[in-house]
C-alpha cells in the first residue's frame, strides 16, 4: 500500500529577522517574524507527512497557541511528525521539495538543507530532494516579499 502527501507553506519576509530554511540560517536582510522559526520548508514537509496519513496539518499538530512551539526549531516538528508516521506503520520512501525566493540565491545552502531534512526524517539523503526557484521576479516570492515551500512525500507499508 502507498500514500502520498502534499504540503505548502508561505510566510511574509520582514527586515532584520532571521531566515531559516531546512534548519539552515540563510544570510539575508529579511526573514520570518513568526511563532516558531518560520522555516517554510519544514512546515511544508510536516503538512505533506500529515496529509499522507490523512491526519490534519501543521496547525493540527503544532498549533500557534502552543507555548512549546514558540521559538521552536521547525526541524523538530519534522522529526516528531516522522515518528508519528512510523508509529502508524508507514515508511517514508521519498521526499521532493521546492523553496521559492527570488532575492536570495539558495543554491549554496541546498546541500546543508537537504542533509538537515534527511537527518530529521531519519532517512538516507539519497531519498531527499530540496530544490530552489527564484520565480524570475514574479509574485511575492519573486519580489522578495515572501518565501514559500512545497513538499511531496511518498509513504509505503506492507
């Protein structure tokens, strides 16, 4: 049996706030002013995992009004969600993802992001894909007003 899940997240960018993607601090003049570290890649992954097991989304599992989530490292959400997925008998086969941000070149950070995500998922890095797009100056992400991420996962079980 197989199951897929799709996740997406977007956050506005603000001057003088940190930008964290896939657990990596990105050198940028703008970042996320959010309850947790705002890591849209990690949030999209949690949504994808929750969707694949048909059990809510990021807000279901890690609500903004939860004091334990305040200033949390979002990769910890990924690791916790993955433990839930495994506890329900599922195995993660593959993760594919995109981060979209037009004003910061993300290529130098992608391998560290990929490695961090693989570690949080307790999965071999060969089964984790993290890509970046600029949107060619179009939309909120392309103009550097927001950063978004999408993720899709494939789960299996006997």
